[in-house]
C-alpha cells in the first residue's frame, strides 16, 4: 500500500465523522462487551482501544471503571469522544491519543493491562504494517496482558470485489479493508498464547468477522 492510500483513508474517515457525528451510536459493540468480560476476569485496570472513533466502546469501558487510552487517527472523532466523556462524567477515566496505526504507539513499554481493537487491524494496512503494529501492541501490553481484536476475513462477501489495492486489500464506497485469512491470524499470534478465534457477523450485509483473543505470556 502506498502513502497515497493511507492519506486518502485518513481524509475519508475524517470527512465521514464530520458529516455523521456519532455515526456508530452510543451503545457498545458486541465485541466490546465480550472484551470487558475477558479483561475483568483477568484483573485488567487499564486498557488501550485502538481505532476508538467517536468512543462508543471506549466510553462504555470507562463507565465500567477501566482507565482507557483511546487512540484514533481522526482528530474529529477524538474531539467528539472527549466532549461526550465530559457529558457522561467519565473524562477522568479517558485519555485520547491522535495516532496513526502505521507509527509507534505513544505509550510506554508494559503500560497497559489490555488492548481492544474492533476492526482496526483490518483497515488499509499492509501485512508488513500489521505485523509491526502487533509488535507495538506487544510492547505496550504488560506480561500476562490480553488483546481482543476483530477483523473481517476472506469469507466475507466483499472479499475479492471492489477496487483492489493488492495484499488482500479491497475498497468499497471509499473504505479500504484488509481481509484476513487464518494463516495471518496464526502468524500474528506467534509468541503469544492464542486463546480463541470466534466467528461472528455484524451489520446488514452482513460483514463476516473473527474475534481473536490472545494473551502475552507472563514473564518468567
């Protein structure tokens, strides 16, 4: 993927959030509800959400008592998130980070107990960039910490259709998606403990996704 696609996707998401504030509503996603159960069972207190958007999941996690680092590359979305955090009186539990997933995370090593990413890893990222991002997630996650992420996969109806950018990236309606196969999931889990790969659907198409749970091995 060239830098032109990355820039066009950032502009596309920025414009989308400006035209459709709070486009995903206020209710948390089903993967976020699952993630909270997993994180709570493992005693997590701090969580990084990547691709937080306007904050429906980040704010819900904060309302359940977690300290949330909400990262996204859309400044407009993060402004909406911050305003809603003030309105919901959870601003003291939320930190926002303007961040492009192609760059290092703005967090210290071993600084969060859990990471959540709903469809962030299957955005317009090359396989090489996805591996680099997984390395960054492993860096900021404490030993024994948990990652829950979701991706659209190659069984999805949109896979192989629309505008192809190579590397299993296909664009529909201005949105580019990297569709995962199982080999990529397994590659990304090397050095981790892979707990679960659960299929589910979402939306009207419906989109076909996997929900992946994996843990960073405890030190020693």
